C-alpha cells in the first residue's frame, strides 16, 4: 500500500496537537530557551509532590546490617520537606539487607528463596524503624508493597494510583518497596530505581530524587583517575553516550549507575526533573542546592494512560504495519488502521498492551489493542469502508487508536 493511501485513510484519526503529540513533543520548542541548571534546581526545591528513592547501600552498615543512624538522617531530611508543605513518596530498598543480618547471614544470600525469607523478616524491621523515625516529627507513614503486575495491568495500575493519591491527601508518607517476598525473577522490577520512576509517573510527581552512596554522576567510576562529577545533564537521552558507568559493588543492593540513569531517563521523558545525589545530601538536594547531578526533563508530560503504556505496560503480542502506516505513526499523529496492518502475532484481548512492528520486525510503538488477536486476521488490509460493508460498522475503528499509541 502506498504512503498516500495510508495517510488519507488516517486523516480522520489525526490532529495537529493533543494527546498523540506528546510522543515526540519536546519541552523546549521553537523560540524557547533551554532550562538551565538553576531553573531545574528551583523546580525541585518548589516541587509539591516528590518521589524520593533510597537504596540499600545508603541504609546499611559496611557489614550489611540496617544502620538506624542513616535511616534517621533520611527521615529528618524528608520530614523537614513535608513540614514545609510538600508531599513525599519514599521508595525504599533495604528489606533484604535489613533481614539477612538478623537471620545470621554475613553477606546477602545468593539463592532466591533465602533472599525472599530475608525480605519477609527485614520488611517489618525496616518499617518499624521508619515509623519511629518519622513519628518524632508527627509524620505518619504507610507501607505499600508492589509487584510489576501492579504497573503492567491497567486495573492494578489505577488501583495503586488511587491508593497513593489518597494516602498523600491524608498526609501519610507512602513507603513503597517491591514485594521481594513473593516476586519471581521472570516478572519483577529488578531494582527500585526503575520502580521509583514509575511511581513518579503514577502520582504525577513534580520531582524525582535518587539517593545513593555516591555524590552524583561521574564521567567514569569515581575511583578512576580523572573522573569528575557532572553537575547538570540537560538531555539524558542524547548526551550520555560517552559516560562510563558500572553496576552495584556494595554487595547489598541490586542496581548501579546504569539503573539510576534509566530512572532519570524515564523521569526526563515524562516531564519530571530529577536529581541524583548521595543520601548524606538529601536535605540540600531537596532545597535546590547545587549537589549531585540534576537532570532536566526533555518532553512535555503525557497523560497517565500514555505514561503507563510507554514505561509500565508489558506487551502481550505484536501487530505488523506496512511502510506507509509506520511513516504515519512515526509522525506522532496517526492511529494504526486495519488498512495499514499486515500481520499479527501472539494472543491478546482488546485493551491489552501490544507492540507495533514494521515488516522487518523492528518495534516502532506500543499501544492498547482495539481488537482481540483472533479478530485481527479478517481485518488486515481493509479500509474503513470495506470493514463497514463486510463486517459491520463496529469493526470500522482503529486497530490501535492514536490516544492509546506511543512511539518507542
């Protein structure tokens, strides 16, 4: 099918601006000045809803036991921010690290079942310490344990969203962690850095603060000669190719700088400013001081639905689009119609997230299916008029509507 026929067919599903445009719409438009580091720091200092992530290495001693002095310092910094009028969600690692010491292990267990047992013991210890630390400031906390299914499934996602929003309305600090006791290796976040960025999307946060055991992003691992801290990253998507980063070496955490940069990227393309710094600098970072590394947002914030499709949904199958449809989709303004669809793979239901691939198998977009997978073969290549004539008007709708479609 020619490019022209696809574009003509999609005219009634296109628009000059709106929901679909945020797949490619950048924060800085024509004639606008790019935000400076000072601008981003001021945004973080003035944020009304903030997601703060703290890693295991920032909460434990060298031996891997929970360090209550470090935990109390985090609670003090966050309480001051809360008492200044902000709402805070804390995404906290540390359950496994808090549990393996009391269970008699010298280091983090290697096998999954022992780690899950340690998490079951440690989560209670962790929450008890947080409750006591925040209580000194009259701040209430509540535990929220999540699994990847809570962001993959739309109904679960919205339930989590409602719960977190209501907790914040009630003045409660949600303390979020992955449910390590029950999660499987096949379906998990893998690290709380990514979880924190997804939570920032869920609560529509104004800022994301990543606390770790280093004082920012460096041009190379800080132990290497000549490495220096990067104070500001205006575009995390485009400007980090030359940065050398490593995995976690603490022995108590699961992530490293790679996962933190992924979290910063998710925040940036979601329109959320981010700062990465050491846990010791939590207070200054929240006040907008020039500590750590600040990351500017690089896109306008999308709707909750589109952010969920982009970052949290787990595609159940794939539809293949021809060259004309791919061109229209990449323009950021078109639905995928049956006329431009040439194949389907996988088993899924209407409303499930699916990939859109070109005819070479390369992923182009993600979206929510308009039909069950077993309905699509009879639709392939047909125009809306043909669908109406042969199958009925109810089939003359997009395979994926533009409002449910995001570029990857």
